[in-house]
C-alpha cells in the first residue's frame, strides 16, 4: 500500500528483525525508535517512543536515553519528566540534559 509504516509498526518490524537474527547473525543494536502517530479517538498526533535492545525486547516508553550518557540523563528525566510538559518546559529539560552532558564529556 502507499501508506507506509507508522512508528508502532516500524518498531515491531525492527524488533522481529533483531529477534529473528539473534542466533545466526546477532545485531548488536540498542535503539530508540520515535515518531508521531495519529490517534483517531483524540483527533490529533501524539509522540510515540520505543526502546529496542539487542535481544529483540521492545518496550514503549515515555522518555529514554542510552549509551554512556544515559546514567546521567535518566536521573534528570526521572526527576523532571511529566506527560503534560509544555513545549517550553520540554526544551528547558533537553537543555538541562545537554548541559549535564557538556559538564561530563568533551562535547
């Protein structure tokens, strides 16, 4: 069809690909898969974020980080994230995350 995959379908497609290749051709990946999806009952687009690990485990999450900086960023996100953040509050939260990364690493 001409519609393509929405973010949920893409996340499940990637999960299945990682899982099917786990024993024969392991893919050493850890992904955050994000996108906007139309929600019919609410009549608007909503963000969706999925965490996919190297074993094919997929989880829908509200926020996430991975890699070396995740140890620092997840504590900030745990304390400050809430589902009803305004755009300005979300930008300030991301600025705080980048500030933390700059203080810990040469960026």
